[in-house]
C-alpha cells in the first residue's frame, strides 16, 4: 500500500518481493554469527568427517583470531600447520605472525611441546618501539609480560601416541591422557579455547571426547560446510558471493514451529524414527512422520482416490 515520504508526498507502493530483496541485500554474511561456530573457553573437539580439500581447521583458527586479540599456539602433528594453506586463506599476512607453531614428530616430542607451552607463553618477549635519541631512529625495549594467548590448537592430538612403536598400549594411553590434562589446565589458566581434532573416532580416542567441553562435527555438503554442535547448527548458506542465503530444511522446520506456537498451535512432538533417503542430486534428506503412518496414503485410500 502507498506510504507517505519525508516530503509529505505519497510514496509508490512497495511490493513484498522488492522488500524481501532489500532485506537480503542489507544482510552482511561476514558478520553473521550463524555461519561459523564460536569457540568457547575449554576444550573443543572438532570432528571432520570429510574435508574434501577444504582447510576447515585452519579456517576456524583464522576466524577466531580475526575476532579475538592475542596469539595462537599450535602444537602440530601430521602436518596440519602448513604455511602454504594458512597463507592462502588468511586475509592478512600480519595475522600469520600471531600463530606460533611447534611440531612433535614422536610421542615424547609432542608431549614435551604441550608441557613446555606455558614456559613459551610466559617467557615470550614482545618488542615495543619507544623512540630513539636521534631523529628518524627508534630504540626497542622488551616487555616481559606478553599478551595472553587467544587460542591453543592441537590437531590430530592422538596421532603420535597411536603410532608410537616404542610405547606399549598402556603407556600410549597414559601419555595421551597427560597431554589432555595439560591442555585442560591451559584452558582454565588462560581462560581460552583449546581446539583439538583426532584422526579417528574409536576406543583409543574416547578419552578425547570425554575431556572435551564442546563437541562440533563438520561435514562438507554440496550446499557448503556444515557444523553441528551442542549449541550450534548450520542452518543457512551464503551463495552468489554472499548476497543471498539458501536455507536448510532444519531452518524452515524451526521457523514454522515458532510460528505455529505464536498463533496458538502447539507443534507436534516427533516420536517416530527418521528415515534418510538420497534424492537424485545425492543430497541426503530426513523425513519425519509424527503420526507414525503415511497420512496422505491413508486419506487417499479412505476416500477411494481423488
């Protein structure tokens, strides 16, 4: 319907489709908190089912550093901290200067790198320019209290202990448990997130899942990366350069349930088991029947067909 402009003259009517397009263009995907999970204080286990070449671990680390101050300390295993990959995804080379990497090629080296991390953090010196005595010169002093770390990363945290031939099975589990305990101590001491991954989800890595305060599962879908955690689920995907969003069925199910409750209709609780099918595009979809029967088929049969 027509509206009145600031000049007092009637404005032309705005169609609903045009209004929706304006809202879409106003959305800034880069600031949308629904696209990436937020790393909270404590240990976060990121399970990656199939990255398909997507450097998802590095992306999560860079995203965290963009939103938080302080350096990141990376205890690497299996070559996850590749400078080539990090340089390709980081929007600024200065960001890479905040990532400090230590590599453990054996179980003892990996454990030692984790155990000595606090010494590295506390003794690391930060140069500060204070100005020189002559023009166009500067002198540098060193501050013995560097900024607290923003993040500690330990990808494939089980790899070195799983593959160490010189350790018995019991010793491998003990050394891995001590590593996890040390990482948990850092999370409480510095009040920061600890991001870990594992090479496999099996009995050997069950202690990692037990020690984790947050568990996030990642999979690469045809619509984009999908994260599922206790407090986070990917419901929207930026497409066409981030201008538009393609929503998932979960988004609409959640939105319509809220709408039904708003108009006084209590959403039906789903009690039956989901059935997963693959459509012609190869995308798995989940169909839930809250009544436990095929209501359309039952209606068709009782009416003799329409």
